[in-house]
C-alpha cells in the first residue's frame, strides 16, 4: 500500500512510501543550513518502506562518518539523509507531493541556527 509519493523538482527521481513518516524534525545544524539554505524538515521511515524510481539520478554525499545525504544529480533537490549504520532513512518533507499527514515534533541543533530568524512555534528545542 502506498501512503505517500514524492519527487525531486525535475521529476527524474520519484519515490513512494509504504508507511507514514514519523519523528518529523526541523534541523538547524550547519550542514543542513548549508545544504538547504535554511533549516531542513524531514521525517523518518524504514528503508524497506521507500521505493525509488530514477535512483540512478541520486547522488549520495557522505557528510560525516555517520550520515549520508541523497540529492538529485540533475536538479539538486535534497531528498534524503540517512545514518549509515541504521535501517531507516529520513525523507525531505518538502519533497512529498501534497499533504504529508505529519506535523513537526521538534527542532534540533538550535544552538547552530541562523541569527536571521526566531523559532516561535512552541515545539521542543534541543541544543544538539
């Protein structure tokens, strides 16, 4: 059963999710800010719940020893980030087509957030 579908901006990479994403998080770390241009919102699903069409257009960037980030090599859309030694992936909420059915649960790495905005939505904020 497909719950959600998504794609990159150019449509060369498409994905379907067979489970609803959980742990929706806005990350304010320097790496997410550099790559996205602001903070990055994503939620987690098991790797087995993700089916990708056009996977040959995904480039994986190893951003640290523990994490890699997947983006479309044609349009640059950031689609996934995943811990290397875990069985889940985090999907960019903005890449999902239509309503997601999830809500942000928390902000992380707020000690690294940009000075040009405030976080005022009342959600929990973790320094790291």
